[in-house]
C-alpha cells in the first residue's frame, strides 16, 4: 500500500464511460462557437452549416423507418462480495456475477479500497479483470480496509458491491471451523425435564468469537447457558421444556472469516388423549368405535392408539388393541348379556398418554335365542360295480389232500358271490365249502379226487354289475413205488 492514499485515478471504467456513444449533438453548441470575431470569414459558413445539417440527418429518424438505438445501460451491482484469504501483506476477495448484465455485455471489474473512516478510494487493478476473484497486494499490516467491486460495461460503472465489514490486514493463523459431532448433525430429541448438555468443538487462531442464535433471535440466557473456551462451546439447559425446541445456530468468526453450524433441538413429552371418542354401532357380539387425533401430540408424531374395554358389572379394563394406527376400530368377541364401555389412549415415541377418552355410550350385547341347525351335507354315492382286486391263480392239488382257492373283490353294495365249476354253479355240495368275509372269497375243496379237476370260476354280482375271475385246478394221483406198496401191506 502506498504511504498515503492517492486520489482516485481515472480508472478504465471512466475511460470506458467517455468512449460510450452519446446522443446526437444538439444545435445549441454550434452557435456558441460562431461568435468569435477572430475567426476568418471564410470559415464561418461551415460553422453555421453544421447545425443546419443536424436537423436534416435527424429528420428521417423522426419520420421513422427505424428508431435510433437506445444508449447502453450499466449492469447491476456485483453480488456477495466476501473475503477469500488475507495475510499481513495481501487481501483476496471474491464475488458473484451481477444479476442483471443487459445486452451490452460485461467488460470486467474494477476493485477499489480505502482505509476505514476515509473516502480516499484507490483503484487496485489498472486493467479490468474478467475473473470473479482478485488479490490486492502490497498492503500494510495492521490497516483496516474497506473494499468494493464495480462492474464496467459500455454503459459505464455499476453500483458498487462492497464488503459488509472492514477487513483487518493481518496473518490468520487458522481459519475458523466448527467440528459438529455426528450425533448432533441430525435432529436432537430430548424429553421434557431432561438435562441438555451439548459440546461443540471448533478450530481457529486467533481465538474465534462465538455467537449463538435460536430461530434467528438471540438466546434467552434465563433458559439457556453458553460457555465458550478456546476449543469448544457448550450449550446447557438444566431442565428442558417444550419452548426450548428450535433451530440453534452457532457462528465462529475470526476477522472476516466465519463458519456456521445449526442444531435442531426437539423437546418431546407424552401426548394428550384423543379429542373425542364415540361408539358408532353395535351388533351381535361386536361394537364399532371412532375417535379423533389428540390436540396435543407431545411435540412429536402420534405412533398409534391403545383401545380398552370394561364390563359394566366388574368395571375392570382390559386391552383389546395395542399400537393401532387407524382412527376407527371394531371390537369383537363381546359376551352376550353384558354391557361394555370403551376408552382410547394416544401413543408417541415417549409412551402412552396419561389420560384417555371414554365413550359416553354403552354397548349392550343382547341375549338372543339361538336355534342350532346342523349343516346339511349331500350324501356321497359310494356305489361301485364289483371288481376283483386279487385274481384266482392256477393250482395243482394232490388226490386226498384238501385245497383252497382264494381271491378278493370289492364293490358297493356288497356283491353276491357264486362259485362255478366248468361253468356249472356249485350248489350246496358238502364237498365244497364257500366263504366270503371282508371281500376275501375262498372255496375249500375237501379231499379232492381226480374228477374234481377243472376250471373254477368266482362270480360277483350287485346292482351296478358283475365281474368274474377263473383259474384251472389240476388234481394229481400219487404213484407209490414197489417198496412202498409192500410196506403198506
């Protein structure tokens, strides 16, 4: 920085303003130059001819095939001018592009500064800078400077965008930074009556200035205590109340640098009871209830409802539904002949409401005569034609040795069994014994002789039909050897 602030130089912005196009010259200046007597007579006519020419040139525009172009307009002021860096000999600032630039475009920016308390503005850049960041060098340590940025275009200089506060030119040991704990980055929920003690560490050299706001307003020191050290800030509430809920904003600041963090604190408590509950209808062994949400939710969402019933005879309450989410419910399995009252509790993350809403109406479960009518089932038709499940097998028997023929049959109704020999029905011949039990059919031939061989048939008949099965029986004669005959004698 120079030894003393020099008066403001003619900046490129002013040069651009001088070069900007001006409206057509008015006729008044020409007569003012005409009176000098020293001017030679020969040059007088051209001087007088100039004003005469101006109207002739302007006339077509007035009648107008095309209106003259509007003069360029300066841009709006640069936005959000802030400090990007500072040390004991330089200052770096940054800003945002103006909101309104216009058709004439933007040539660049001029950066100016002066000591706080004076108006001797010094231009920091000889040429316009197109960037949105600029470093002012060769400053004197310890100065307190004000800085402003002006946008320049063919229309001239814009309104300046300035830093909100003067900047102290000195070395910053460490920029301020809040190290918000992970547990505090989301909503912090505490119950009414609990103690709140939140510690928020931060960095910064020299020691940052710490400030707190609640919902954009200064803290109520009667409710909230704050203790600041070189490394952290502690916010303390001895007994939490609902009104302590809100968004707390912490700001740490070192000169023109600052950092902010917000903490959302929510103080919750038990909810109030439902606003109203009534019994809509009762029928059979059921009662339908309806209620409305509580007016006081305890500063948090309602998570459900608990419904209870009480028999008017005993007056004891029993829970029938828990953590129920709807505003209507049907209570079933009530006892015939009893009268019931109902009540509903609200629930949130803290717990169940201390009070409940009770129905004024009573559900009377009437005694009614019940006539039991057994269900009628259509009879199943089990009718089935006879069918042999086990057929007869061909057999070979020995003369004089009793043998049996076996088979099995099924059918409904129970089929009638007949035995045939060589297609002739075997009657009540005592030589044969016919048995039928549980579908097992047998024919016993007592001491058969060679004439008892042949084809035996079992026939089963019922109303649905008949079935037969056959086998061949061979009766063999035993031939004894000579020695056996002699022994037999």
